[in-house]
C-alpha cells in the first residue's frame, strides 16, 4: 500500500513537478480506485433497484415480520407456523451454531488424537491414522455427509422397530430418542451450586499457581476441581430432594413420542463435518509438533524433565503457536461447510433462508442476510482465535 | 450450496447489469436467440423428465414445445432449465428462463409480490397424502404424530402446516430441497407420510422401490391450479403463452388432433377455419406477433390438450390419472377456453 510512504526515506526535493511526487501519486491512485469502486457499487445498486421496480417485485426487509406459515422440524427454540420469518431465520441460525460448535469441538478432539497418532512409534496406530487422514481429506465433504446420511438411514431400524438402549434411549432411522430431563422446583439451587463450584475452581487454580511460584510446592488442582464441580452440585441436588423428572420416549402410532430426539439429519451432518475437518486438523497438529525443533526436547531432557512433562510444558506450548493460525481456517471452513446441511434437510440458516426466499421471493434480501451472518460468524471466530493466538504467542522480553 | 448462493447472486447481478440489455419484448429476444428457454421440473415423471439420452418429455415439456412451435413452427427450438422448487422463481425473475412451466401453483403472492403473471391453468390439482399401506391409515385425520416428508419452498409446505394446525394434529416435518431427496427419504422410511400435489404423488409412487405398498389417501386439502408463469410487464409474451394453452383446449373442443389437423383446414366450419388461420385476410396470428399458422404448428407438434394429457399422465401413460376436473367444460370438467374470434 502506498501508505508506506510515510516511512519512506527523505524524498529528493530537486524535481519540483507534482507528477513526480511519489506521495501525491499514491494519493491520486488511491482516490481513483475508491471513486471507481463507489461508482461501480452505485451503478449496480441503482440498476438493481430499477429492475426490481420494473419487474414489480416488492423489496425491503419488512417481510421479516410476516407470519412464516411453515414448520421447522428441528428447532432448539420454540417455533410454530405462526411465528415470523425473522424468528425462522433465528431458528436456522441457532441450528447452524449448534452444528458448528459441536462439530468444531469434536473435530478438534479427533484431529489432535489422529495427529498425535501419526507421530506414534506404534506402527499400527501411525498407519491407521495415516489411512484416516488420506481417506477423509480426499473425499468432498458433501459425499461424506451423504455417506453418513444414507448410512444412518440404511443401517438403523425403522421407527416402529426402534432399538432399545439403556436408560430408556431408543435409536432408529428417525434419530436417537432419549429421556428429556424436566427440572422441578428447587433445581435452581443445583445450577447455582455448579456456578459457585466453577468460580471456586478458578480461584483454587490461581492460588495453586501463586503457591507454586512462591514456594515451588504443587497443589492437586485437578482433583480439587473435579471434587468441586461434580461434588457440590450433586450434594445440593440430593439435599433439595432430587427435583428432576424425565419425559421418557414411548412408542406412539407412527414414531416414538415424548422425550428429546436428535434427528438423523443433525447426526449425519455433525459426524461428516467432524470427521472431514478432523483429517485436516490432524495434519496441522502433526506439522505443529514436527515444527518444534528437536533441540527443545533434548534440552528439556538434559534438564531432567520427564518425557510427559516435556510434551506438556515444552513441546505443546510451542507447537500451539504453529497450530493456531491454520486451525482458525479449519474452524471457519467447518462453519461454512455446515451450509451443506441443505442436502440432507437439516434446518440450518441456508435451508430455512432458502425456504423463506422461495415463499417471499425476496432473494436479494435473504442472500444479503446469509452473507452478513456468515461473515459475522467467521469474523467472530477469527477474532477469538487471534486473541487466543496472541495469548499463546511468544512473549519476547 | 455455494452453487445456489451463486445462482441467486448471479441472478441479482444479471438483474443489475442487464438493465439496458433486457428489453421488455421477450418475443423479440426469443426470436433473436432462436429458441425458448423453458424452466421445468428437475424430474417428475409424466410432467417433465429427461430420458437416458437427455431428451425431455412430459406434460409441462409439451407446453414448452407448443410455445416454440407457435413462434418458430418448430417444436425442437426449446432449451430446458431444470429448476428445483427453490430455484424456479429467481430463474424467472432474472430472465434466465422465458417461461416457467413447472407444476407451479398460481397464488396471489406469486401473481403480485413476486412479479409474475398467471392466466391459464393447464392442470387443476390438489394436495394429497401418500402413506404405507402397512400403517393402516384410512384418512389424513389419523396422521397425528407422523413424520411428513415435504419439499421446501412449495405451497405444499404451507398447506401442510395449515391443515395440521386447523385439525389440531401434531406432525414432524422432514424438509428437503430436491424432489429426489424427498423420494429417497420417504422410500428409506425416514418419514411416514409423503405430501405433494396429488398428480405428483401418482407420478412419484411409480418411482418407489415397491409402489404397491403405498396408497394415496382420499383427502385433498388444497386447491393447486398449476400453470405456466411469465414475468410481469410484457403483455405480448403473456398473451402468447396464454393463447397457446387456449389453442390446445379449443383444438380439443373442435376435435382437431395431431393426425387430422391438415384435413381440418378444409373444414367448412368458419370457427375452425378462423382458428387454423385459413380464413381470407385473417390476422389471427399476426396480432399476436406470430404467423397465422401458429395454431396449426402447435397442434402438429404436440396435439390437442386431451392428447397431451393422455400421452403423458392420462390413460395412455403409466400414471393413468383420470381427467377429472381437467376434462373439458363440455364433458364435466372445468377446462375452458375463450373463443378464437
């Protein structure tokens, strides 16, 4: 960019003409670019509005407040056909978030396991990991989704012959049905206890770190944390008289009724995105670990640090610096690939938006909403990962 | 998906950029490029489906051919754009297709807010339900709690919601964008019920792995007048598309068929003479922007309405749909055309 001119060395003042002034030239070219861009955008917008008017197509975002009139199969928030188009988009957005977040977590876990597996000295583990990476990395994600979807539909039993699992769970080609917990009176205390336990854990961890810094003595943080987070809510729960009932799925005329259901659409999309992205994450993890110079672990060993601690305290923190930036791209890819949901009928933002687009004919408006939402989602992910990256970055003194 | 967003974006861009290029006269554009671009279904046997060698046939396809025959005297001058329920409207709005003959229900919203024009109904349909016989369901009112497969972006989806709400029934919608995906999901038992226009159900049942195990419930829960749609703002083009349909109906009314059309030119009946453009000094076609032979060309290409119906979806086809409402007005149906005069 011509902005770099400010750092340029002392300019020669001999040639007086403004045409030869690099700063003036820089400003001129930038101004021309901006004007051309503005004209182009104005021209497109103007023509679009003109054409919409000529074709008598209603425009604007007013349709978001109209009654949707259709139902959505999978929804985390309440939605009926009487809700508005705007709420339908929110339902789609929540579904997109759900599959993106669960997918990112699972993909990261699988990716790290496979990535470390590829570096294993165990021949079988290393080769299995290699096979996994090569298979899933080289198949288009849409096919992976179809693979899981038709797999789920073909292998699982029909709804009326649902397979019974422990804890009143059932699995069929309509999805996994499980008892839905209904919190009773007083369950608020349990939630409160959980929050207190988490906060307490945070302080315990801080105390432990300070103590180790000051005295060199270590404090068993993990066990204390587990005890707090599991024990405290459990005790409260029992003390308040276990105020929890379950809505158990029972066989109805067509389907299991009652309980909660995770549909095959979500399952196939979630599994496909996780497995697909995990293959890339595995390679990133492997590259990150390989990227840490061998001298680092040798130096740690020379200092007498045990192998497991070496990995945890020396190798991984340095590898993370290499891993995080490309990992961000994979997270963004997974989020964007979730729009392939439309192929298996999962009600994500694009699927619901598509329905609205069709019912209202507001294609430009709906497409603009898609763009804005995905852009915001991606930028938010990027910002978070950049922040995390900055935290993990080498602090130079 | 990216493709679909791209289509929409390109559609939007075309609308923007084409400001000066796309004139209002679709007929001139069509004549200049030498073919009619016709939006059809992606594959619904009997209505619009390609065969193994890529040749399209079906009820809606015959309408495309008829329009081409009216303009060019040659039914082969058509190019087909298969569109999903979701893609069809942007395709017509953006000018990607000249006419949309794709089992599209005429509604007030589509006629006004979406910027389309409908006038003719080439198939009076209604929404029905298909279930497995094994479920022992005799009426749609017994469907509470069922999982229902439906194609997104259709009036079907809205009628379904309304019907179940009105009758206080619960259901779980399983929604897909493509017809093939809905078929596969229903066939695999993902849902108990398949709902779409009843004509569509007859057609789709044939594609299931075991058609005999499925039955269509008696209820019809909606009015679905299907017909060709064009963009607003071009009355001449709208007239041509409408009158092609009326010509097909009138031909059946007069008893003019693909086989006897040349012979009928010699008919002493002045109505028929006028219709077939053999009356002296007639302007029956030129007023439309076509030749006076246009009706003859249409009938030569595809036959009359009854022939199209029988060949594709009626008695002469595997679908064997009754004429019902689609019989001529003179034979107990409601298919009726204004006079050619």
